[in-house]
C-alpha cells in the first residue's frame, strides 16, 4: 500500500481512539486528550509532507531535449540538432520541379481512395484478372489505400477538362504515396511513392510522350540517356508501354543494361469518355512510375527498405 494510504488509515484510527475519551473517568481525560492530539498532529504533518512531495514529482517538467536516438547508444554528450527533409521527399521536390519547368501543374494524390477511382474509372472490367495485379489493402469500410497514383487520373481529367474547352491542353503530374500487399524484400515495399503524369490535347501523340519522358530522365540524372520501350498491358491505356532507360556508366551500368522505369501509354478512350472528354476530338497519354527506384539508382542504394526504416544513420548520409 502507498505511504499516503497508510497515513490516512492511521489518522482514522486515531480519530476513533479520540472518540473513546467520553468513556474515561474525568481525571484521566486531559492526559489522554493531549497524547492523542500530539499523535494526530504528527500524522497530519506527515500527510501534508507526502502530499507536497507527490505534487512536486507530478509537475516536474518533461525534458524535450532528452536522448531519442533509437538506433544508437546514448552518447555522453550530445548536441540538439535540427531535423531535415526525408531524402525521398527532397527528391520528390526535384522531380516535381522538373515537370513544373516543363509546364505541368501539380496535384497531390490521396492516401485513401475508393473502388471507383482505383478500378472502374480506369477501365478495369468487373471481375477482370488485371485487378489482381494491384493487390492492395482495404479498410473495414471498403476504402482502398491506393496501389498506384493512377487513381487520380479520373479526377484530374474532370477537373482540368475546362482547359480543353478553353483551347489549352491538360498537363498535370500527381505525386503520391501508394500501398501494396507485398512480401517486403530489398526491391519491394508495402509503402512507396509514385509520380503520375497526364497529358491531353487535340493533337498529341506517342512521340510527344517519349520526348517528355526522355527530357525528364535526362534532367533528373543530369546526362544524355539511351531509352527503349517494350509493349506492356494496362487497362487504362491503349497501346500500353513500359519505358526503360539504359543504366548510365556513371551509375555503375554496362552497355545494354536497361531498367524499366515506368508504365505509360495513350489514354484509353473509355477513360476519357468517363471523365466527359470526347475521345474522337482529344487524345491523351499518361505515365506512372516509382520514385523510390529512381532515387535508388541515383544514389546507388541497393535496398528499398532503408526509406521506411527510420534509421538515422542512413538518413544522415543525405
Ligand atoms: N499505374 C501503373 C502501375 O503502377 C503505371 C501506369 C501505367 C500509369 C500506364 C499510367 C499509365 O498512367 O498510363 O503499375
């Protein structure tokens, strides 16, 4: 039992004892009263002492500069330091800036979406096995943490349709965080980042798309690159391509070392139609690719798990 509880019980006992004074013969009462009162005074003082001590510890201020380096032993002396942007976020800024310089608007993706934007608005047929390629999570209410930034395509097309009506093009990139039900290993994470691009105009073509993508990758890696495409399949593009770059020598690549960087293609007429855009009049292309992979190549990282690890030793290298 706590000290304070013991003291309070003792006080109660003394008070009961004091009540017995009436049972005593008159000549003994004064002496008895004095003794009991002295004892009661002693206990009351102890109680307020303990209460004061309890109050002192309760209001002791929290030391917000206390050591919190979970990955490292506590040093004898440590300076407090400013935090910094996570390397992925810093790279994201770079990516978005390159697209902005090319004239693209930026719309941030959601981290919780629904069946319609994840699948239906992207021309995934009901029950089509292509849905299985995007094995993601679901909340109990049926919402979906998006498996790709393409979930934003429908919203972007609808929102920016007015550009077309005003005789201009739609040119938007969508950075976002995405989620997949992956077995995590050096090249797979359940949480990662993508950047989506959407372009629509009256007369754009596949070669415009390849030009934009080449420009982006050459700016990002600050050098000329060899590019290549191969056929792919996505329900929301037709035709669909996988876009590859030859791994530059400066980043440890050999001739013929091609890396798939993103998926892309001409936006499927059904996707345009669902957003209220006439596919007879307008054409569009779209692409989406992982940011983690882009950054890993730039810095020669071999394990995607570093990014989500919260490992300060890793983070401080940037
Ligand atoms: N969302 C696709 C993925 O994560 C990539 C992609 C392919 C995005 C084609 C696009 C596109 O916008 O047109 O696998």
